[in-house]
């Protein structure tokens, strides 16, 4: 039999490229040749393929002690949670109202605006020129406009002036130009959103060159054209019986996900949204036993702690209350058949602290960033299974 070491480098690369990231991290320590192949920026791992499944990130913030901060990342391919190291909090003392994550980056928005790539070997922090209107709890999107450098759009939030909240919020919208290191002031968020202008009451989605803003409770929706710099007319998008819902950008569709009341009881539904007409059509309902496994009480307001994030073909739903260690489930939406497959996500690896706020988001990940800097970086992320 031919030994593995006798295989050509191309064939070795192909075999390794089929492995999930946790296995690749361990494989990269086997020998220098494997490490060289796996840590190359051109290595075609499963995480770099168009069909790759985004990871689910949970950053738990404790208001009084940064020692109680914790962060976790879930890899859906291997069905394993990672407990992330302390360095995954790159900012000295992030506050729960100014810290957020989106599309491969972590951010703080006040008093300065700074960002850092997630799961980067060196956790580099980049500080931009100041926002024209510093704010907390905004919506934030990352996009690339004919450039390899990311641009950021910051929408709404509560203005932050001299450590005080400004009651007269301007619903400001700003876009960062990385080449000029400057922020462009854009038309403000429509006044319909004034009563709930922060991430606690709004959700957002980047889709088709537009940044969609959706009222979780009001069901108002409007989109900002990133090229033309204009907002669309505000509409109401409320399927029958919806209590609250979140807008999500999946691979080839806009999706609305939320709790719905019907004569048969409460359910968690998914609807596909036509971005041209804003009409909706139901695509899936979470199995009842899975929905109720996220709770341990029958209180009327038990659903209020549900949060939902998604990217690609995956939609994650989780309970942000501490009592059950933030249980979660995931729905995979097939791009070919449109069928949905629901499953429970394993429990977080213990111990899990009690947090004042949980930051959650989906993102594709870069194996190159995780291994960049040599073999000494491999041990920084420890895979922990159930």
C-alpha cells in the first residue's frame, strides 16, 4: 500500500480540504508539510467554499467584571462548540451597549469606533476616524464596493455625547470609506423608526446591494440603496398572527423569522420575502418539541427572550436567558429544494457564566486567519464537544 506521505502535494491538499476546521487545526500540527498546506492563504478548505456553512458566535458580556466575559463559536460542519480564548475580546473593556459583531468583524462604536477581525491570530485592532454622531446600540453592516477593503454602514442607535445619551436622536446613517478614512453622512433612517431606533428593537439584513431595516415589533421595513444612497418607502410587513420577527439575509433570499400566534397555539415560522413586492410566503415551521425545548417554563412572556440570526443557508434560533445555558437550534434551508431541516445545537461547554448581555451573529470564518502566525497560534482555540 502507498503511504500517505507518498501522495502528491495536490492530492494531499485535496484530501485535507474535505476536513472540517476543528480537524484541520489538529492536522496542521502533525508535520511541517501539512501545516504549510493548511495555513496557506490559497488552501481550498470547506470554510472557503461557496457552500460553506457560517459559524454561530455568542459573546457574553458581564457589566461589572470583565473576567466573567466569555465567548463561544459553533461550527455546524463538525457540530462542535469552540470555547474562544480571552484574546477573542480584543478591546480593553467593551461595554454591552457599544460592542457588536457582524460579517467577520467585532466592533465598538463609542466613544471611538474600532474593529477587529474575528478569530484572527493576532486580534489586530483598527481604529477609524470618529463617527460624526457617536452612538450605542446601532445597526451595522459590512459590505465591499468594488474593493477588497470592507466598508461599514452604521444606522440608528442612540447618540452618545460626553458619556451621556442624547434624547434628540437624529436617526443618523453613516458609511465608512476605508480609502479616505472618513465617514459619509447619508440620509437618515425614516422617521417611522424613531420610537425604536436601536438594535434592541430593529433587525437588519444586507441583500442585493441594499441594507434592510426591519422593526422587530412594529414590522416596519425600509431599504437603503448602498449605491444610490436613498431609502425606500416605509412599508408594513406583518404575516398574520406575528408577535415579533427578525429579518435575515440568506444566500439567495430574504427571510422573515419569528413567533406567530394561531388557533393551534404559538409557533416559530419562517417566511420567504419577495424583495421587489415585500410579499411573503411561508417556507417552514419549527417542530413544536424543538421550540419548547428552548424553555423550561409556561409563562406567557417566555418567547420574549428568543433571538434569531442567520447567514447562507443556516438560521439559528436561541434563548438569550441564562437559566438553560443559552439553548439553541438551527434550521438549514436547502437552496435546491427549499426544504428545511431543523436540529438542536449541542449545549455550550461548561462552565457558562451569567451574562448581562449576549452578542450573537453568524459569520463565515477564515482558517488562514486562525492559523496565521505559525504553529504557536493553534492552541489558542480549543475545540470542546458536548
